[in-house]
């Protein structure tokens, strides 16, 4: 059981930073090709790197949200199982 939990933690710790960097690089590359992104960045007073990093952090915020959603779903499922018993 410990090995499975450790594997899950290792996957999460490697996938999260990878996703953040990938999204950040993609936004920075699209910045110079998309006037819409340039308008957003200019309106917020950001350059390409800052916009890319903020979008990467926004993508990384999905992990805590997914964890909260999973805890809520599992707690409701646990309550249903306990009611049947």
C-alpha cells in the first residue's frame, strides 16, 4: 500500500511542474502570434513571460481543486456505504 501511495505522490510531483512549464511556454509562444493575448497582457501591464507564468500557475491550481472535488465525492460515497450497512 505504501508503494502505491508513494508512486501516486511521485507522479503528482512530476506532472504538476511539467504541466505548469508546458502551459507557460505555450502561452509565451502564442503571445507573439495572437493579438488577443497581447491585448490581455497590455491591459494587465504584463509582458510575455509574466503572462505565461501566470497562466501556468492557473493551470497548476487545478490540482488542489481536483483534490477537494475528490475528497467531497469520496466522503459522499462513504456516507452512502455506511447508510447501507
